[in-house]
């Protein structure tokens, strides 16, 4: 299966709701805000309102990719796009086209977010998925000001708050997640697309080779929601480990000829090792096959270093 070819062949710019003569299509945005959404009827309004409230001294475009939801999300997105033709570009996807399915009908890859970035016209791209939302009206302004003043920085991020389905606070995190990111719009040297379960990890790895990242402390936390409809809410521990192994194996293959290849090999081997331990504890017969994987001595050394310093997580 050639994912890169499918990505190119299936892309359809005519999916833009209300066409390309809207006010937003006539401006030159400095920032493109990309929002992917699917089955987010209970959350998408908070997401869009958090973007619309942004106060900036530069033009922005909000690009929403609605992935053929059946819960009313599409209706809400069309309402907002109709009310804000000066700000919102809405793409109405056909899920059979925007997704790749395996022989059993299981969805294994999606193009929605990648197509949004392909449609982005801004110098910078910010992200906010449909079940997350922003709380700081100056978020975009602060990130742009910093990046304009520091061109060596290719990506900025800030704190986010985790919230449960009832809106109750869980904790704060300082890790770069989609709802906190702003990065340069430059994918000219991106490796050919492959099936990577965690596209955010692939994106962060790609930009780590292009320049430096900066954590900005003076931005109010974005909110990441944890709910039953979330992508990982119903995934077992075994499936999560399998996703991590496939993710880091894909990333290693994509960047194995770069200066960070050994670090990527270590991460890949680390999750294979964790998968081995999990299988052993569960008495899984697959352990024999997993044990045949040749863990590199240097990778094991780095793995122990990461565990000791708690610098990697399963999330």
C-alpha cells in the first residue's frame, strides 16, 4: 500500500464548503489554525470559539476538516463557517476517501490533518483538535511575536490542562501536544508518508531536525479533553504498546539516515523491550517471536538512561 500516492491522489480542494471566493480566501494569513474534527458535537463549539476569540494584529485563517461525523458535528461546523466567512475555511471530507482501512475494515490511517496542513497558507501553523480548546485570547499573538523575533525557533508550545468528560481538572502538563503547538509551515523536505500510528510524534521528530523548540510560560493553558469518544479511550494496554512500537519503527525508518538515528533507534527498542516484558508477564506465546528482535547494546544503554531519568513516557 503506497500511502504517499493515496495522499496525493485522494486530495480534493473542491471539498471546501462555500467555495473559494469567501473573504477568508482573499486574505494572506500569517497563521493558519488547523482543526480536525470527528464525532465532536459536544465539544466543537468550545474549540471554534476559543480560536475566534484570538486577538491578533495579523490576519489568520481557521481551517476545519470535518471527517463525516454522524453526531451533528458537521451541522455545527457548517453553521460556524456560514457565520464567519471572513475567518473559516471548512472542508467536508468523505471518510471513505480520507481514511485508509485494512483488509478487516479497521481504520489504520487518516489524511484529514495532513490535508489541512497542505491547504494552509500561513507562514505559521497552529493546531487545535475538535475536542480541545484554548483559554488565552493572546495565545497566537504571543507565539508569533516570539517566533518572529527568534527565527532559529521552528516550534513553540506551552502548558496544557487535562480535563475529564465532566469538565473536571485532572492535571497540568508541559509537553508539546497539538493544542499547544505553533510551527513553521515548511514541509518541503518531509520524508515520504508511511503508516505511523502517532502522526504527532512524526511531526515533532521532523521539526526537531529543522531548528529549536521553545516552551513559552506566559500563555494560559490550552485544555485537552479525555472522554469516551477519544481515540485512545478504549485502547487496551497491549494495543497501546503495539502502537508505540509501530510508531517508533516508522519514525526510525523515516529518519534513520539523520543525526538523531541512534536516539530514535533507542526509543524504538525501548518500546519493543516494554512489549517483551508485557508479553512475558501476560504469558503470551508471542514472546518467543518478540525475543528474537536484536536489541542493540547502545540502545539498551540509552533505554536504561531514559528510564532512570524518567524522560520518556508511554503517552
